[in-house]
């Protein structure tokens, strides 16, 4: 099996290729993800079939889209009925240098290049109580910390770095960490550069280190074999890294030149689009609530003003009606008979009388008490009648009642209706 690329940028596509020793027609290929099995110290894996390969693929390549983190893969082939399978291939890995939120590997001292006499500590961090550190010391040789170091908890201690280019990573039962590239050298001069990729906009410091000397008289730094700094300094500082700073670096001092190492630059993290959408929706909702509340307050204020205005008009009208009613109460109807008082309803009682709601008549009608007194002609005084006096009050349906007619009929026993002189009309406003 082969993996391309082996070092990936997060989100890129990875191509897996599987080859059979004696290739012929009729093979189906099966693709698996390697899952660490920490129950075996030797470093074994269990295999999970990848999607869309449960029935095998006729093509001997398989593309994984959107790979973001370190992962291991294996393949095998089968043919015939019933199917006869080959053995599984050796696990091969695609490595990501980015720090993964669920697992990470840190190196102390934090540099890519080391002298072969240097000791190094590799520490695993993440949501797991058990870790192991894996490595490819050679292109096709998978090994673990127990083969070349000492595992103490989540840290692998290496007494001496091998004279080679090696990749290291951490494994738990469910996750892989980021991978780091570490090189061991027998040279006298090495470059000091960070193990992990540098984020755009951050600063980075590069330096040179002698095997036996701590101070350098003069040094030169190169990027992709191009001289970029020749000042008499022990280090070079890039205050704000950009993608243009990515490349191979090396240093030179006193006629000696260090090996070169790759400086990786990663893009600064962008805001999550879904989180941005949630913030926009939340802000819009708050603004909408504020607008609705302000509109409600404005409407309430207008209603209060309208109510107060109506109340003032009503009070003025009521006062006018009351004064007019009082004036009516003072009217004295002159007619023969004893002094009687007719029953009446007050202004407010008439306004609130539920019997008036269905009549359609104006509710601004005022009933006033009518005081009846008995008078006769000056020449002849009559005795008051003992019979009752009835008053028929007729009103119109107009809102402005201009006249109120009262017909007073005097009825006596055994007598017919009286003359027109006995009819009294009173105008009421």
C-alpha cells in the first residue's frame, strides 16, 4: 500500500493505492482504517472498513476527501467465488502537522534538528488516560517507544536521537495526535527552528547551535538557498509570519553549514460560519424585540393621550349637560291639582342604563324631575283633585334632543278629557 501525500494540509484529499504481487484480472480491493489496539504493547491495530468499499472496488486506488488529521490505513485484495483474500498490507499513515483539539504531541526541546547525543522528551496530551508513541524511523518500518525509548505515563523519553529523519505521533484507543518531524545529526552545526507549523501573523525565531560552543561570532540565514540575513546576530526574528516565509531554511557560521529544515506556515483560523450565523440571528432578534417594545410604548402613550383628551371632552360635555339639567329642574309647570313629583333618572344613570343599548336612541337624553303645582284663575279658586296625575314622556332618537314634549292628562271620575288649556308643553335643551 502507498499513501499520497504523506504530509497533508488539513482538508486536502488523500489517495490510497494498493498493489498485488502477482497482479492479474479479477481482483477486488478493500480499504480499511487502522484503529490503535493498546492492549498489545507491540503496537497492533484493528481494522474498520471504509465507506463504499464493503463490496470491494475494481479500481486499485481509493480517494479520501477532506482529510484533516493523522490517520493510518491498510488494504487487501480478494477474488473468486467464494472470495479468497490476500493478507492485510502494512499500515501506512498520512500525517498532519496541525495541532488537533482532541490530541497533540509536544517536543522538548522544541526544535526539528537535534544532535545524536541529545535527549528528547515526547509528551502526549488529550482526553485519554493511555497513550503510546509511534514512529517511522525508516520509510517502511513502523516502531513504538518501547523499541527505542522509555514510556512513562504519557511521555516517551528518548536518551539519544537516531541518526535519521523520523516522524513521531501519539495514539490512544480512539485518536491520533498531530505528527512531528525530528532529525538527528552528527554535524557540528544545526538550525534551531520550531517543530510545529507557525500560524500566520505570529512571530518566529530562528537560530544556529554548535555542538561544543554556545556563542557564535557571525551567522548567515538562507531561505530556499537564498541569503536573507547576514548581520552579526545569534538569531533571526520574523515578527509577522506569512505564507511567503514558508520554505527550507539553513544557517551558516565560521565556514560551517547546518542541514536544512522545512518551516511550515499555516493559515490563521477563520471564524466558524455557523457561529457567525447564530450571532447574526441573535443580534437581529434583539433589535427586533427592541423595535417592537418601542412601538408598543409609543402606541400606549398615544392611547393614553387620546384617552385623556376624550376624558376632558366628556367631562366638559357632562358638566354642560348637568348645568342644563339643573336649569330644567327649575322649570315649574303650572297646572291645577295637588303638588306632585314625577319619578326621574339622573344623567349618569341614564348613560349607563343597559336598556338603552339596544334601542339605538341617543344616550345623551336627560330626564329631569318635573315639579307640578296647582294654580287656578285669579277669579275662581278650585279644589285640588284627589285623582292621580299621569305623565307621558316621549323622546326622539336624535343625539341632540332639542325638545321634550310632556303631555299631562288629568282624568276625573265620570268626566271626559279636558280642554287644550290643560295640555302643557315644555321645551327642554
